[in-house]
C-alpha cells in the first residue's frame, strides 16, 4: 500500500519536469535556466497543486 501514497507526488514531479523540458526546448535554453515563476504559473493554470498561491506569483 505504501507505493500508492507516492504515486501522486511522482506524477506531479513528472508533469513539472516535462513542462520544464518543454519550456527549455521551446526557448532554446538549458532546463536549469528556465524561468521558475513562469513554470509555476503554467502548472497552476493547468490545475497542479503547488504550495504557493496564485497571488504570490502575481506579486513577484
């Protein structure tokens, strides 16, 4: 049963990694150089649950 508990975080990390890779390819940069705020904003827009709030992204 413990494997079930880690599936959601694994899926969330996979989605974030995939979106970061997409952004890096689209912008022609290394994944380490992507705009983290833009990645967080895109994840939130697509329904991801992050510990940050949308208001935090708007003010930074």
